[in-house]
C-alpha cells in the first residue's frame, strides 16, 4: 500500500490505543490529523473522531479516505 503521508501510522496501532483508553461514543480529537488514520480507527471502533489539519493537501487525503469508507465527513473551516 502506498503511504499518503510521510509519517502515516498503521490503523491497527490506533485501534489498539483507542480500544485500551476509550469507550464507544467517546469523542477523540487528533490535532495533527495528517492522512486521517485516527479518524479511520475511530470509525471502525464507534468513536466520534474529530481532526485538525493545517495542510490543505492532507485535509483532502483524509476526506478521500473517509469517502472511500462510504462516509460523508464534514469539513469545517475557521
């Protein structure tokens, strides 16, 4: 699989962390969203994922990943 971000983490790593330290329905915020791995793991584990990313390119990558999961993510701008 081609990496979408230079420091992209495996989804399984985030799933383990979220499973160990949160419950379904918990809001999880990733302040350095990157390629959106945290949001993917949140969706798989029934957490409410929120993310902040400064790079428009990586915002696009995250939105595309979620769209590929048949989700309709919302983008908010400040």
